[in-house]
C-alpha cells in the first residue's frame, strides 16, 4: 500500500487530482488498473487513503506526546511546542505537503471529492486538538473559551507558510513559523508555555 500512496502522492502533487488517472498510478507502481482498484476501490478512495490514512495519520498530538520532546508531557502538553513539532514533521515530507496544498486549492470546487473535508477542516482540527489537556497561561483562560480563534490563526499561518515554502526561492519553514509563533503566542504571556 505504501508504494501506491507514494506514487499517487507524487503524481497528484505534480499534476493535481484532475490531472491524473488511475492508470497513471497503476503504471507508476507497475500493476494493472484492476489490481490497483482492489486496494483503493476507486479514485475517490485513493484521495481518502492519501489524506486520512497517510497525511493526517502522522505528526499528530499523540505522536508529539510520545516523542519525549520538551513540552510533550502527556499531563500538560504545550500547544506551541506541539506546533513546532508539527512544522518540523511537515518540513521533512515536502511531497505530502505539496499534495495537501494542491488538493486544498482544487477543493474550492464543490464537485471535488474533498470539498467537504477542506471546508470542515478548521472545525475538525479544533475538535481534535480539544481532546488534549493543553497547558495554557492563566491569563489566556480555558482552552474551550479562548483558543478557537488562536487555533484557526495557526492553521491559516501554517497554510500560508507551507505555500511560500514550496515556492522559489526557498525559505526555512521552521524559522518562518517561529516568526508567526511570536505573533500568535506573544511574550511575556506565553513565555513559560512554549
């Protein structure tokens, strides 16, 4: 399955979802189209596999909590530390980030199979992140009362940084994120919660 997702990610990140066929993916991995369909069901199933089973399945808060990195205490994790972890994770998987950004752009079309996924993404990310016991500065208040716009800003900043990172001349995605982190999580309020 890994070979299929790698080939599909490469092709879609280069040509877009509408620019490839299942035959292209099958040819890339050296199998027949019926053989490919056995694994993915259909072209929409391929997208689902790429986004939910590959892209969204790594770089998660659970991965961060298991990392042992500073700020990853499972009892009181630090949200800015997790976001730095996520940025470093994404910086190591350029093709998957490019795939994600291409699909997000294509999904402005209501007919796109991932239209609802991307339309609902900010709320689904919020709901997912809200499952974790993030440690926040007392001045900020409770997660569920104050952090929704902050999480939205983080998603928006990260999307913009990733787009810029994919262009020439290159930038360092992590260093660029640190600039935004200082704006979203300002000092001195967040100093002990990074």
